[in-house]
C-alpha cells in the first residue's frame, strides 16, 4: 500500500503507451505474439479476418493489459480503486440483468476497471472488457453519478463490441499502423540510439494514424453507447441526471480550456445532438433518492494528489487553505488532499491536523455516511503506517477488520500492520487471510507480495519464493516468475528438511508458465 503512494511517473509516459496501445488495438493476436520481436513483420497486404472472434479479442486485451500493468502510469491504489469499483460493480450487474452481456462475453472477457496516473480527463475501453480511468477524470467529477455515466458509456462500448466492429472495418489501416510502429522499434534497436530521431518519427506516424482511425468511434456507436449506458446507469441506481451533467461539464470545459487536458473529447466528440438527447432522456427517468457526495469528495481529493506526486505538486496541495464558508464537500476535498500530501511529504504534524479536520467534517455533517468516514479513517491508517506506527494503525482499523475478507484496502493495510508483529499467531492468522484472498483473486500482485513477506518472516522461505513468483505471474512477467520458481527448486534440493508439498507446487507452476507461453504464441480460433 505504501509503495502505491510513492514514485511519481514521468508525465509523458501515459500518453506514450496509450498511443502505442491504441495502435495495438488494430491487429490480431498472432502479430503481437513473442515472435514479432524476432523481426517477423506482417506483410502490408495481409488481411485481418472479417470475423474478429470473442476469444481473439479477449486474448488481445490480456496481452495489452500485461504491458499496462508493468508501466509506472498504471496505478494500483487499493483505496481509490475500491471506490471506482463500487460504481463499476453495480453497472456490471445491471448490464447482466438487462441481458447486455452475452454468455461468451461473460465467460471470456476480463470485466476489469483500472486506474491511470494522468492529469488529463479521459477514460477508454480496451479489447476484452478492460476499461481505464485517468485520475484526472475522477478529480473533475463532482458526483458519483457523473463518474458512473462515463463508466456506463465505456462499458457499453465493450458489451456492444464496438471495438471489434471498428477493427474489422479498419483492417488494412491496422496492418499499416502496426507495421510502422514495429519498423520504428526495430530501427531504434538496431541503431543503438544513433537513428533514434528517425525511428521515433516512424513510430509517431504509426501512432497518429492509429489514434485517428481507431479510437474515434462512429457517431452511431457513440449514440448507442449513450442510450444503452443511460439505461444501465439508471437500472444500477445512479441518478439519471449524471450523464447530462457530465456532458454539460465537458462541453463547458472544452470551450473554456482547449489546452489538451481533455483527450476524452477527442476520442468521444460531443455534439449538440448528443447533449440534447441526454437532457431529453431525463423526462422519462425514474427519480433516485439523493446520496451523500462526501465519499466521492474523498475520492476526488485522493485522485488530485496521486495524479501528480512530484514534490512541488505535493507542497502545493499541502499548503491549501480550508475555507469554512465553502460547502462541506469542497472543504473535505481540501482537507483530504492536504492530509494525503502531508503524509507523502512526511510532515506528520500537518498530516494529523488535516486528517482530524477531515474526520470532523464527515462526522459532523448530516450529508455524510459511513463510507465517507471510512475513507478518511483509511487515510489515517496509511499515515500511521508511513511513519512506522503499526500499533496505532491496527487500532484505527479495528472497526473495519470484520470486512477485511471483502475489502481489499482493509485487508492489505491490516497485512502491512501485522508485519511488525512478533506474535507468530498474528502472522499466521494474517497469512491465512491473504492466502484465502489470493486463491479467489490470483491476479492481485500486491497481495502476493505481502503474503511473501509474511511467509518469509515466519521462516517459510520456499513459500515466500513461490508467492514472489505468483506476484510476477499476476503482472504477466513470466520470466521473473521463472527466476523465482527456479530459485525455489534450488532451495528445495539443498534443504535438509524439504517442504515436499510446496516443492511440488513450484514444479507445477513452472509447467503452468510454459503452458501460458504456448497459449500466447498460438492464434485464437
């Protein structure tokens, strides 16, 4: 958890890999298999099959996500991600109830939402049911309903298979775009940097072609995503006015500030027709009971700090002033962001002052709810762990430990706090909880890392190595996983009292990785 709050990423990295991934959306998996790095380029006359199957799309999506998960701009912040998932999950359930998700899509797609450390206002759908959300989008939405409207829209692009339909329609352009990028990468590799500028120009040309031709969904697709997305968010219990409010906010922002901070509008251009239709749907929508905005305010404050954790930005957030005359929601955004920024700067006195103020706001406001208070308490827990006070962190977590089996941030924070314990029973109990969690969520790399540390502290070196390997598998780093597993094999052979069960598991996981590699190289039928 603490690591997720550190190490700011270069500001240009997100846009760079997003452009590369946009181009990757336009080619079938065989061209992305490991063999492409061995100078086997697709011919410019090759054709992508007119039937871009669900299995093919799912495989391509997972390949792209493996690139994303190891990039610094991919941010796995459990607290913020849990909030976004609290919006995503009801939308997904509503789409299932409505029959928008066919059985094959349900089975093969990932249906995963993830966060991108970027200040720009954007969200995007990838093949295979993956939806990315920039922190800049979260920071500018005033309510959960506005954010949910964007998530519902992007989810509909997935359920209606707009991405696959676009790939089929752009097949010749797809090959040319990817070929340009691969040629540029190969040229840069062979030149050892001597022809870097020329190679980058080739890559940029391929990216521009891909972005223009693929990311801009057709007008019909946009209208369909608006219409079905509106029904999905309404059925999920969100205020139907969220979509119209979001459109109006984006429209106003684009007219007042055309500085490139709103890439969402370039890939999803608004029109007066779309805005008018969003407003028109409100008349037939059922009213929704108002919901506290303070939990969303805490998420806004967190996103604003985490999207840029450079020292100058943190200092700016920490030096904000809470204005009592402002609405409580605005005061909470300021207090929360001050508390988080001060924690990251290790200014404990100001962190405590800001967090106490935020707690007072959520506990004293009639517009508050338990989720808003919990969000601030979890910030207090993080702050205590950062300063090396696990006992105080454990005390703050006590009201929430019963939810650890369902709440990822509570579980991971509790595991972090338990690492300081000398009590073997505490370590054993926590490792048991994490083992149960990872069996249900095998792609949770941070959970595997914590489990590895717990097992290592308990003297289970072989288990610790295997958990490290599982964390690498979760990220798609098969080579790193193989290194850890082979180290485990060597340890097992040299141990006087070998853990034969664990050694067998390690052998089996090595075979699994070889199978995963073969699947990567095999075209999907």
